[in-house]
């Protein structure tokens, strides 16, 4: 998850309806703490059980990871779903389909030696899909932590693959036969290598590729996690061994001093630590309540599940996908004509969740924007340009330049946080049991959605706004104007 998190504090006369930059902090996954450049173990090459593709690691840190990547026209994502299976010791298979590009993929993988893994890919397209980006395999190389040891990666001639390492030491080479349609460093970034099976179109018919991973030096082919822990017939595993209404161990005593959540006052920060107003240190172990669970759970079951969450040891719950269009009903009601008004009935269901959670000593994190889709009746400037002929328009990325979207988000924030809970009488903004706000979810300019505003995306109105802001920013901070606008 990538998100901006705002700590709620009581500030008389102020509302969190704009770009409250002063309240941002960042959540770093545990993996960031574990990816230290200091490693002691030797190198291992093996197969990723998520997708059947290669991984190169050392001391628990991944130097090379890989994923399937495919796009339709204009970089519209066209993911491939794959199923991985361990056939036998160091023998694997993958089966995948790509509905968007209308082809199937199968793969057989085997260990050829202690320093070689071989993939045989078969791709079959039922018909030709023209005017697409294409795709294949993306290799992510961790140059930050391993570049000093392995040097700079290089591309093999004629689109035959890539290599990384030193000839007199540790080295890895990924070679394809026949040559791929394209092998390149994405935007010149040597840490991001793309090897495309298809480029420009997916032609009808069959394609066969052999990919060979050769490693040398202090590198050996290792087993998958399943092989290390022992293969098992998961179809024979018992189901429903844990009752979804109870917890195997009751940890609710941990939350007893917090009942009701909010008794210590508002959450604040003091010298880099989270503390409540009365000085009590704050530590959280959280989980999500998502989508239909928020709005489709009976009051009796909400109370039961709030207690169960406490039994499981949680003391923080995030409300997620309250506004997403695929959730029916959502915070706006049951298929409303616009998203300008919040549904009182749906708010009341959230009120009850909040009341029951707080009674159990569990604090609440509210998302302000997750998957809201604007409709024509929302009167968003440039709606037709954003929606591209669809009935709804995604705000992500566009909200950075479109003032009407920003105002719509502010109006939602104000209505949401000023709403008074029907069961505890407190407006959300005044409830110390609500400790955090997520301002907008996975909505950034440099990773997820900035590319939506670029000159080649056929959004001239928004691109003009974006380019003007980028030029002004470059001027203010003395940056090169011809590069500042490049959101990647």
C-alpha cells in the first residue's frame, strides 16, 4: 500500500479539506527495514511461486525479481493471470491467460544444473490484436544494494537478453532463444529491464521461447519455499477449522485499558513518537474492513465481529473502499446519479461499526478517497476527456491539476468529517477514537497515475494544465524544463 496518512488533531476552526501537507507521514513496509545492504549469506537463484519467474537473492534480499507485464493501447494495463505448480523436485509448470490481448501462455521450468534454470514458454493467440504496446517479462534489479558488488547490468546483442555481474566473480545471465521482440532498459533505467514477447501487436498463432538463466561464482540454484518446507496435497487439507465468529486465542485483555477507544484524548506526535493527549504511548496493530463488509453486515454481527477483532489482538481498524464504484451500495448509496451527496443510511452503518469497535478499545482509521468514480452529473470540468467515452471518470492523477476535482474531494471531506455519529453523538472530526485519515489511496504522480497526464494520452486540456504547472515548478526551483515534466 502506498498512502498519505494524516494524524487527526483538534485545531479549532480548521478542517482537513485541502492539501494538508503538514500532516503527512509515510508508512514504510517491513521489507524496507529488512533490505539492508549488509548480507552474509551466499547467493541463491530460484523460481518465484507467485508467477514461475526467476528470483536472485542473497541473505533474504532480492537482487533480481520478475513479473509478467502486458499493456494494450496507450499503456492500458492488460494483466495475465497465471497458475504455478510444483510438478516434482526442481520441476515446475505455469499456465496463464490474457483475456485483454487474447492469448494463452504455458511454461515448463526445470533445473538443468546447479547453476542453470531453463524455461520453455509456449504462447498461443487465437487472433491478431493490433495497435497494442505488447509485453513480456519485467526484471527489477536492486542496484542500490547490490550494484557495488555486481556492477552495471548489460543488454545482450540482438534482443537476446541481459547479464549482470563480473566475469571473474558472481554473474547472472538471462538469455532468450529465439530473440525477443524487444529487450531494453525502461526509460534508460538499468534497474528496470523489459523483455517483450510481443511488441506493437499480438499476431495470431503460436510462439515458442526458451529462456535460460545461467549463474556463476557464488550462486547456486535453490528450491522453492514449497520444496524446502515439503510438498503437500492441499486438496486434502481440512477446511473451516477456525470458526469465523470466534478466535483461537482471546487477546482482548490487551485492549481492556483502552475501553472505550478515545479515552486518552486525541492522538498526537511527540519527538517522533505517537502519543495520546494524556501522554499515554500509542502502539497499533491493525487490519482492514473493506467494501461490502462495511455496509452489508447486520448490527448483531458487527458487534460480534468487533469483539472478535479484539480477541485477535487488533486495536486499529481501517475502513477501506467505502467509496469505490464496484461496491454497491457504497457511501453514496445504491447506484446514485452522482457522488455529490453521502447516503445517511450508509453513514449510519459506519457509525455502528465505529461505536462497536470503540467499545472494544479498537481505534479507527478512515480513508477519505479510495476508488471514487465521478459521473456526468458531478459536473467535473473536462469529464468527457477523463472518462474517454465511459460513464464514469477516475479522479486519480487528474486531481493534481483539475481544480473542480479538488473541490469535489474537499466537499466530500467536509461532509464526511462533519457527520455526527448517530450512536456516540460525536462528529467524526471530533471523535478521539478516530486516530487517522488516509487522504487519498495509491494516487501519486511518479508511480501510479502521473502518466495519465502526459502529451501522448489524448487529454489535451489536462496535459496543458500539467505542463504549465511543471514549467512553473521548474522555473521556481531552477530545474531543467525539458525533464521536469517527465512524471516517470
